[in-house]
């Protein structure tokens, strides 16, 4: 028995046979070409780029429909590589100068890019090498007329073992006979890890030696929660993990049994459980998992992978559909949240040294009122078809809220003059994700109809931690006492004004935080659909007084680690 320690990338326990795949190698001949052949080689290159782009967009559509737009956006990075003018021009320039076949030239250029990225002392940048390699392989296959078929022909469930897996590889596992995967390299923030979580495929990455020690057919235990991989386990170890797996399955069935019930505590306190979505196509999954509304409808997908701007009618039809499908439950539409890590070429958003502190979200909207108003008009028009709410992202103070509301009023006035119907009493909320907004929540609550706490950014901004930087990732603590006190202050300020507070960041869907957030008085939990049954189960297992007492004890703790351990202990008591 051999135990390998890697990085826990996606939770779950799987016992099964290994299916080891080697690195994809290309036999690329180096051929001299004549001057007359250059146009033909350039054409081959352009056709390969076009074909690759079509493949990635098609993959995006499939992933968006099955898993959500957030996962599909992973492939935006791939499209950016394909559209990199410096890369394209370097290939063509070297082709003309050196006069070798374009497949060889392209291979050499991409190899140089990978070497440059590998030397950069930044884990996040290094993990993007996987994206570059993925695109490179796709283009190379199209240049050489080959296809990637490593998953075809699988007739039984296997655990995939590889040196590395690209996001495309991981996406291809969807609905295939893959029960888990293990890699030599990779990290928690890699796109491969993100995809694995969304697909609910247990995964361990960064083992360093998996492919050198594991052979096809070897019996493996993969524990995606601890990052442990056990090769050829003895009977005692196998029995232990099989028992743990059975427990997890039983717990999962308990959660699903309550998915269609309201989230009501044992003493009658009802909280709202909503879903986060990015595409209208996600609505069936939202309903299937028991959501009673949409707490966060991200709208950036309208602007992805296109050269033109979406029309008001496009916005309207999408919002109308979601409003009608979710009726009578509320749908909260977040206005455009571009910038930060979401760059779109048609807006010429500058590449900033600190993009998360720069021209993004509401700041972008207030500067580009023409684009902002198109969306606001569409939301207003769709409001007559259901219970729509709109929400502004990254509000830092009362003046931004007032500016946004003035533009909203302009949109209302325009629609009135046109005779276009809309709901004049649509609720307008503020995302609390900037510390200044949290600290002045009492002021914002005077002019907002509701709050939604975006914990992902709030934690990042409060603790001065870039959550994508592996070197400081250990400092990104949702359980940090400062974060918890800030959340407590926001909820208290809102309730004093009689307005509700939701949460749409990852904390809302983290089972270990549910008793705490319930005890602090959170009115609405919004999360990916898959997490809804478990959160409902936890809430229905508690009474409010118990949750309040628990929250009080948590707030007295001194460190994030203490909070985390206390929360996990409580979770074990509830779920068994």
C-alpha cells in the first residue's frame, strides 16, 4: 500500500481502477517551404484558428447549459489566446522569415510562451500554462488533422491518472465513465480544479508522482476532501473508506429528501433559499434542487464572445423568460459586473495593475451610461412578467447608489413617455462587497430596498488578499473574526431599517457557516443549485435560539482557525 499526498481539488471519496493516460505527443516534422508555399501555410494556420475557435465556443455553450456560465467562462482565457495578435503575427512573421511549415513554427512559438510563463514566480500565472497548452494542442490537432480521443471507448467507471489535465479534458469527462481523477501537477485555483468541483468529480491534483507510481488497472482510493490517494490499499483501509463512502451517500439522500420543503427552523423561523445563475438555461436545475427564487442572476454572459453589444431586446427576452419561469418567486438581477477578472475587448477596459481596485462594475456602468441604461430599460420592461429585483454591484458609498438611481429614473421616464409598461415599485438593492459599504450600511439602508452580501470580494478587500494568488491564499479566510463582525454589522444596520439581507457569495453555500449566518439573522441564502438541499437540511435541523447562541460563541473566538473548527464540529453534530 502506497499513500500519495496531493492537493484536495474537489471533494468526495471514490474507490476504483486507475486509467493512466500519457502526455499527448505530436510528431511534427520540420519541413522547408518555398516562397510560393507561404500563402498556403498561412491559410492552413488561419483555418486552424477559426476551427479551434468554433470548437471552444461550442464547448462553452455545452458547459454553460450543463454547468452554468461561470464554468463556461473558464474558456474565455482560451479564446483570448487565439485572438492574441502578437502571437499570430509572430507565427506569420517567422513563417515568412524562416520558411518552415507552419505546424513546426507554431509549435516553436507556443513552446517559447510556455517557457516564459514557467519562469514567472506567481502560482496563478503558472497555472494559466494549462490554458496555453490546451489551446496549443487544439490548434495543433487542427493543423495536423488529428483528434483527441482518449476518453472514447471507456466501458466502465475509472479513475483517470494523468500528468496534467486541461479544462477541455476535464469538461470532456462530463457524462463519461470517469469517477475521479488524479494529476501530478495543478493547484486549487486551476481551471481544471474549478471544473472538477462543478462536475462533482472527486479530484486530487499536485501529487507530483502519481503517473510514475500508478499503472493501468491499479486499485485506488481517491479522497478529494483530504487530497489523499492510496495505491493498492489493504483490506482494512479499503473497508474504512468504503464505510465512509456509504456514510456520505446516506447523508446525501437525507439532504435530497428535504429539497422541496421550505427552509424553516424547528421553532418556525423561515429563511429564503435562492439560487445563483448565469444563464436562463439553468432554470430547470434551479427548480429541481428546490430553490425558491434567484438571489443572483449574473448578466455578463450577454457580452461574452461577441464583437457587438447586446440589444435591449436580447436583455428583455432573457429576463422575461426567467421572471415567468420563476413566478411567483423573486429574481434578483445583478447589473453588469465587468472589469476585475472579466475583460471584454469591445469595451476597451484597460489592463490595470490592480484590476479589482479599478474601473469595474458600477464604476464602469456610471461611466458608460449608454450601455447601463440599455440593461436598466430591459429589466424594467421585464418586471411586469414576474417578481424582478435589480441590484448594483460594488457600491462603495451612498453617492454611487444615488447616481445609479438617477439613471434608473431616467430609464423609467423614457419608458413612461413611450407608453411602455413596467413595474414602478421594482425593488433596488445593493451588493455589500466593499468594506466602505459595510461600514456605512446604516447610511445605505436609508435608500436601498435590500442588501446582498458578496462575500468573495468582501473577504478579499477586507483582508487585503488576492484570492487568486497561491502565495497568500492561506490568508483568505471567510472565518476571520473581522469578516464575521463586518457581516454582523451589515445585518444589524439593515434590520434596524427594516430591510432584508441576503448573501450570494460562497459563504452562503458553505454548510459549516449556515448555523452562524442563521444566528446572525441572515434572511436569504443564495448559492449554486447543487448546494441547496444540504443547506435546507441544516436549517430545518436547528432552532433559531440555538443558532443565535452558537453565533454569539463564534463571535467570541479569536482566530479564523478556531471559528472553522467550531463550525465543523457543529456541522458534524447536525449531519451525523
